[in-house]
């Protein structure tokens, strides 16, 4: 049928108005934001004796868990989502029944009644406090302790009082009439005043669960859960899945493959949550946001509607790069925000800011992929700024996201998901100023609404689909934090051995004993134990080693059997006894050698070391004095000699301080002049772009890394070992990846920074204007974070590293290479 001109005109008007309405809807709809806090503590309770071995569930309850929830009472428009893990809830319930950890038991004793052992315990453990409390009387007591001076009775009473007061949220403390006189006094506390602090603390701990329950009933928060003992679900299902994101990872001798344990951990979490809160949780935070395709059916079968994981999982699933470092060259109009940081360029906001329905083997669950960059700003970066400025910075970034999404069909949801406890310990004013300012601004903003995932999904049922899901976690998109190094792999070998013993020896045992034995095994499957091994200083890892082996010994004790002897010996070992060294035999004469000036570990000539005693004597530790290159069968080995090599933080590879970055310019096409990661804050000579990047430090999982300028990454292909007596660190890379330099001259860029395992700058320690306990001094906001460069003559390093433009967004220093001819 032929349409009349009038009919065509009306149709066109209709279609135009329809699309205009769609665009209007896109631009008019406020941006939905989801804030998810992960509140978790590993199981510090001995299942057999019932003793609570560590205080962190109690202390974080009075400082973080209560206050984070209470913000939703103060700001009704802010609908938060909170994950209270079962292992945390169990301990809070036990504290509510009057159970005491060792820190509380000694705190309750009068100072005059402290034994020699109690006094030693207080002096060794009661200086672990948040940043905002590290001043005044507490720091005076710390200096007295470091000088090994005797403490009097009042000193012990003050230290115990200040320690417990520091672990009460300052906003709550300031609003408590009971604590007002204590806060005014600041020192010379009485036993009665100390007891007031402990009484307020006990009351807050006891109210945490009831407050969350009340807020959920009011519709102010959504409560979710995590697999019961916080295991890494993909690894419980099959440890071999760790090879998917890291093909070169070293696997345990035994293959742990027990999907039934994963199902039990998930099922028990759901049932326990319902028992405590009276409702079935719709959402789940997989432990460490670790997921794999096999996890999806287990979560679906246990009734979960949605889960939260990391943006790297979405990137790996889609095979599309979501971010890239922002190039500020010639970009004068780039928004630098309040903190002076533009952040990486988000390539596909329309992909990241939306939930997806993931379907595996016919089972579907909604997946939320968090914005890792925004989440990490809160978790790691904003503590460096005033709380109100940091909050404004966050709002500006959300406004930019909103602007980018206006032309993209929704529904859109920005997911912020992070640890809700540890981040605040580095904020100068704790969380108080930042979160009050942030929530006030979010509440008043006309374009934003903070809602829960279930509220969003109730409004938006049609979601884009994913038919596959990458394997990995929030930690670099892989599972290497929990498997792949000697001690971590030993965890999985021991778990498999003990589990096999349990299945075998439980036959004929009373049911009550079987239940206790399995409870101990499930507790030992928690992610927190391998997390610490080979990744943190030996003293920090050892308590978790002890708790892990205690759980496994209890498997046997519950059944009336003798535990194996190997469960008595620690898994982690002091560096001197480490079995982690992999040495390559080197000839007596290197293929290349260059001396570097002694005593130039000062960057451009102005840098100083941080003030913490672990950096004593505040020189030599980052001073590269000799660089040698060996080409041996299969390997190129770089041997670096330093002014001194010490290991105060017990790096498993025998050294703590140097962060070694070596860039190789081999002459291949496709080289780069920008660093692999922006941490060092330098650029390279355009005449010699680099082709391969090598990173090494004293920790296997964060240090040993190899990458090409073309984007290929080769974790676990670098070998690093040390000889502290000779003050040497050796770094080896395989020739089958980088090629053989024999008969050629390659250019080497050799940079030494200060290792900081908590840094967001590719492990480079910050260098500010004035040095502090954990930051160097003598720098600027745009200075290189490099203490030493390899150059033969003194003065070249100083000139090169001074060649930056001070101030935010200025020109970076350009590094020149060293020609390394290999016969």
C-alpha cells in the first residue's frame, strides 16, 4: 500500500519524538551508584577450645563496623550495601557472650597487677593504632619503649587506655558523654577512666549486629554475605584453574579439587545469615571477589541473585581493555581534579557501568563489576588529603562519569566496592571527615542516587548477557596471591593431605566428633592464611601460620588421633632458612660491568630516606654501586651490588628495601618511551625506546615480573635471589622471551626506588617535600620516585633526575640509557 505524504510526515514526527524521548530519558535519569563495604575478619577462634586468639573483630567493631552502618541512619538517602562475613559475625556473637581475646584480658587488669609477661605483651602489641592516634602521649610512650627505658605503673595504664580509645571511632567518642572527660584529659588516666573506655567499646561491639538488622528493616541498607570461612572458591573447586590467568604459575604437588567444599561454604553462609538476620541474602561477595565459570552454578543453586567482582574480570571476560594510562602531553584541558590527578583514561564506560546476567551451564546470576580505580582511591589514595577535598574529588569524578554516560543507553550503575575497615587507619581524621562530607554531597546532588543492588535490579530486569566468565580475583585479575609460591603451594598440599586423612579416619567415629573435625577443616580453607605467606614480612605471616596449623591439628584431635609431626613445624621460614632461592651458576667474569658512584642514593641530590628506624642508617640501602650482566645458557642475569643489603621486613628473598626496575632497549620495533606503570614518574629517551620491562624486589608475588612493550606479560618468569653478605641481588630473565644479546649492544635503563608494598604507584614509595615515617623527603608532587640511576660519572644522575617541571601535570624527567655491549 502506498503511504500518503501526510501519513509519512506523521510517522516521521512520531519516530523523532520517540527517539527524542529516549535521549531525554538517558539524560534525565539520575546516575545510580552502589557502595558496597566488605567487613571481614578471618576466624581467630580456636574451634576446639573456643578461645579467641586475636582482637581485630572486636577492635574494628568499635571503630568501623558500627560507624559505617550508622552513616545510613545519619543520611537517609544513602542506601549502603554491607557484607558482614560469617567468620566475623561468629566472633562478634562470641564477644557479645563475654568471650575475651588476649588484648582485652590484659586491658582489664589493673596496671598494678600486670605480671612481667603482661607488661611485655602490652609494650610489644599496644602501639598498633590508626594514624590519627599516633601523637602526643602515645608517641612519647613509644619513644620511651624504643629507648628501652623502664615503664612505671602510670605508663602502662596510659598505654592501655590510649590503645583501646584509639580503636573507638573518634566521632562516636566525641559524642559520648561518658568519654568526654577522658578525651579532655589525654594522659594520667585512672583505672576508672580506663574502664569507661572499655565499657563503651563493649557496648559498641554488642550493638553492631542489632544496628545492621534495624537498618535493614528500615530499608536503609542491604546485607549480603560471603562463603562461610572466606575461602577462594575457584581454588576449592580446582586449584588447576589458577593456570587460566597465569599459564606459567608454579602449581602445588597435589591437585586440590573439592567443589563439594565450595558448595558447603556457600550453603552454610546463606543459612547462617538467615539465622542471624532473619532474611535470606540476595547478594554475595565471593571471597576476594574471586570467581570462575564453575562458581556461577554453585551460587545459583544456593539461591543467590547477584554477586560482586572486579572490573579486571570483566576486561578479561570481554577481551577488551577498559583503561589505559592518560597521556597529558598537549592536553591542557584535561581535568586534574582536586587531588591533582587525572587518572587513567576509561575506554569503555558504557561496558563497565552496568550489571550483566552471567549464564553458565544454564544457571544465571547477575554480576556487578566494581570500578577498581574509584574504589582504590578511597582505600589507598584519599588518606593523603583533607577529607572534604577528597570527597569533592570523588564527586567530580562521578560527575565526569555521568557526563560520559549521557549518550549511552542504560541502565547504568557505578559500583564502588572495597574493604570497609583497614583503609581508615591511614586517614589523618579517620573516616569521619571524608565520609560525612562525601555522604552529604551525595545526598544533595541532583544527579546522583545511592541505592542497593537489589533496589536497582527490581527496577531493571532486562540486562545484557554474558555467556562466559574469566577466572581471577580483584588482585591483578588472577589468583596468584593465594597459590604459586613455595609456602602458598605448601598450604594446598597440606590441605589435600589432611582432608584425605579426615575422610579415611572418620569412619566409625561419633557424629559429634566428625562435625568438629570438619568444622576445623573448613576453617583452615580460609583465604587469609595463604594471603600472608611469601607476601608479607615473616613476623606478620607467622601468626596466621600458627592459626592455620592449629585448625588442621584440631581435625585430628577432634577424632582422638595424633596430628602429624609436620603440623608442628611452621610453613613460613625466616629468610635465612628460606627454601625459596633459585640460584643460577655464574662465571667468574661478567660479560659487562659498570661501577656507579658511591653515596648517590639521593635522586637529584635532595632526596632523604623516611624516618622509620627500619631505614637506618638512612643511607646505602638504595645505593647501587656496581652493575654486572652475565649471559649464561637460557638466562641473562643482572647482578646488582648495593651499599648495604638489610632485611628488616623479612622479605622472603632476603632483602627489603630496593625496588629494582630494569628496562631493556633491544632495538626491536614497537618500543615505548613511557614507563610500564606510572609509579617511577619518569620517561625515556625517544632515541632508545624500551622493549622489555623487568621488576624485582624481595617479595615473590609482588616483585618478579617481566613484560614487553607490546603488552605481553610474563609473571613468574623472573628469578630473583640475594647474597646479603656480599650486598648483592641477582635478577635473571629467560633468553627465550627477550632474545639473546650476544654480539649486540642493548641499552639498559636501571632504576632503584624504595619498595613500598602498600603503594598504588607500582610499589614505588612516595617522596614528598618533607620526609615522614614512611615517605621520603626532598621532592615535589611531580618528582621522579627514583633514588639511584646507573651512570658511571657523578653528576649525570643529578642532572637527569632534576630535569622535571615542578608542580602538577608538569614535564617529567627523561632518563638516558647505558649501552651494554655483550660479546
